[in-house]
C-alpha cells in the first residue's frame, strides 16, 4: 500500500512542470493600522488582491490607492506580521469570494471563509464559483419593476410600507430600538410565505458585538431559518478592512443566488458602522477627508452597494436581490450625513421612533414618516384592500391624537376616530421574533379597519387577536388558505370572514 | 513652495559631484529640514537612486543564494550586462537555486524552496 502511494507521488512529481517566471513585485515601506504603503508593483490593478510575504507566512491585502510612485494596500489579515521591507506580489485577480449553495446555513467572514468552526464549506476546489466582491450592478435592460411582495411578517410594515422583491428599503432609528429585530423577523417569516419561492437570506453583521451575532444565529437556528440563511460576520473586533468588505461579500453571495434565478434578501446591519470603517481606512490611506471626516466617495460606496439590489427580467432568469440596509441615528437625527445619503439612495425607509418605543408601541414604526416608494406595486390585492383604510384611519388618528386627553368634550364622530386609531395602534403591536404570515395579517387587520374591534377594551385587543386566529385555525381554515393561495379577498371569503369575526366576538 | 521628492532628488543629482559631495549633501539636508520636508527623505533617497542609476546606466541587482556560487553570480552579471558585481545574500532556507531581484521591482525566483512550494500548492 505504502509503495503504491510513493509511486503515485513520484508520478505526480515527475509530471509537475514549474517555469521560472519574471514577476513584478513591490516592497513595503510604511505600515500603519491595518494599511501599508509600498513601492513598486507598477502593473497592479485597482482592487487587486496582493500577497505580502512576511516572516509568519503570506498575508493578503487589497490595492486601494494607486499613486504616482507608491501603492496603498489595505491588509486583510494580521497586520502586525507585516514589516517594512516585506515583498509584495500581485495575484492578477480582483478580490473575489467563492460562493455557492453550500454556504447556506453557515457563518462566514468577510472573505467567505467559515467562521463557525464547522469545517470547510466546499468539499473540493472545484465546488462553488468565484464572484468578484465589487461588481457593477445589473443595467436597465436586464431589470424589471418590482412585482412580487417580500413579506416581513410585521403587520405595520406589510400593510403600510410594503416591500417588494428587488427593492432597497432602509431601516433607520436610534440604538436599541428594534432595527435588527425587524430584519430578523423578515428572515424568519420567509418560511411562512408558502405561496412564493423562499428567498435565500444573507445577514451581514458589520461592527456588531460577537455576542449579538451569536444570539442572532442561535435565534435563527431555533426558528429553523438557518436552512436558507447565510451569516456574514465582521464583528467589532475584526479589522476595519474586513468590516468594509463584509457588505460587498454579502452582496456577492446574494448575486450568486439571483443569477441562479432565485430570490435573495440581504440585510446590511449596519451601514453606519460600515461608513465608519471606510472612513478609518480612507484616513489611514491619507485620502482627503470631507464632511464629518468621511472621504469624498462615501456616497458612491453605499450607492454602488445598494444599486446591486435588483429584480431581473424573465429573460435574465427572473431572480431578485432585495436589500434591507440598517442605519443607526444619534438622538433621532435623520439629517446627519450618512442617514441622508442612504435615505436618498434607497426606495423608502422604515423609521423607528424612540418615543413610540417607550410608549410600548413595538415595533416602534412611525407610519407617518415611513414610506415605500415601489413596494405598493408588489402588494397583494387582499392586503391592499385592508391597508388603504388602515393608512387613512391612522392618519386621521394622528391628527386628533393631541385631543385624546380631552376626549370627553369631543363630538361622537371624533371620539369614534380616536377609538379606532387606538384600537388599530394596539392591533399593530407585535412581539420580537413572532412574525405573522400575510394571510393572518389580512384577516386581523380586516377586523380592525371594519370596526369589529371598536368595543373591545384596549388591553384586550391582543387577546382577542389570539382568540380570533385560534378560532379561524380550528373552524375556518379555508379562509386563510384561500387568501394565501389567491392573494385576494374574494366576496365569498369576505362573507365567511365577517361571520367568523362575529362568532368570535360572541364567544 | 513645496517640492516633490522627485524634484528634490533631481536637484541633488544635478548639484552633487565628487569634489564637494559632502558639503552639498549637508547643505541639501539643511534646506530640506528648513522647508519642513524631512519626512520625505526616504522617498528622496529612493528617487535619487533611481535617477542616479538611470543617468549612469546602473541597476540595483541582488542575488540571493542558498550557498556561495561564484559562477552563478558571474553568469547573472554577464546576462544582465552589469557594470558592477551584484549584491549577494546567503539564505540557507532557499535550499538551492537563486532569487534575482532587479531594482526592487522585478524578481526572478528560481529557488528550490519556491518550486517545492508551487508543487505543494498544485498537488494538494
């Protein structure tokens, strides 16, 4: 046996041909905090991967700054190993990550390497495809307008700020207000949306605490959502270079699924920290600082990332890539530099308000300031039927909210509007990690907007909702199935629904 | 007015000669310091070396070997038509062969170590 192995090795070695080639190299002359500058390597491309030969082995980097007589490199590995005088070799290829369906269920780092301790992702070198981390977004010809809903399972969002597959919807709000929870709910809810293809979800954690990432992965696993999810983690302890790359890696993984004709949902949590990481790299590379010390291309950084979200036309496979970027504001200041940039890039925003959060309205979505510019085209007919009234009722309620404390002095019609607003606000409350399938949302909201819940005490609304859904599950399952299947609220189904609500109220 | 490292190097090359080399360098360094450009010295030196080599048709060649080999060094000198002997460094970890570096920008790696590394990468 050992002889056979030795013979085989001998054969392999005799068949191996190694040519001595002339290589262009560079030499490190300055090392900074995660960046280095070098002389030489005159033929290097922008964004090309380079390998720095150090005493402790090769360290990868990306050539970001191509200057007249030097090259600025961002180090992707352990920058403490890099020393002045180290030789740098170009690899001849732009930074790319290996992607494939094997990544589903795994936690990877910003270079697409496993970070969950569960061994290699790909069984052999031939598996997976190399996708460039930076890629020009699909052009006009290849796209079509958003036409399929992406249900988040959150009543307030699916009804009033609908998201379509291929859309870019920003989630914006202060710290500790439930931004990530909305994104996680959206991932978990994809398995409830049985009428459509289940999108592959990519959760990109940028500058988050490792404990938070671990908690999210555990929650996704508990809910069975890791079966279709990839987590790209560049936590707070990762070098700024990896934090800068992570969203682009997430987009590359999403694009792989989109190119396969599948749907993908990418969550960038969050782009504020991404902008900070990019600012750090840019300042270390001595790029001129602009407003708030961000470099001049900070807008382009986010616009080129988010532009990669697309709904491809049927001729190009019909896949889609939906992006849910998250932005953290300071004291609700949406007019800061990065929030205004990302607001202007995206197709709408979900604005979370601290006041609502502390009043107990959770998710704390401010439906007045939140918009979805293209999602309504993708909303189902059934949801449209209830959502129109819901939006109107809540808008009227907002106007009258100031008078709530003088409710006794108001006329009957105004009182009714206030009560309806309070009931609907109560109905839209939802716990974390409890997304609701869209057909259930439709029946619950139908009861709310048509005044069936007006007489119920506010603290009892959630109980009634639970009782009503239990009753429908047991006695009128056909209603939910019909809505889920057709996406419409047909006249006969509506009649059955009315009866079911009345029967529940009598219970 | 601020000058680039290339401009400094050019001026130094034009003014320096065998007779008053030391005095010129002293004066040059004092000017660079008073102009607040002392941090540019490594860049100036590199650019000076480049310009100097270009002017006199010289090349910075370094040959790294596993063990001394006079024949190989001579062959390199002839092949590259060098006016002077190349710099030689002995590195036992190369195991055999040689690595020739020209002007810190081009490397011809014919060492046994790199060939073994390539074989290892290709077959495993």
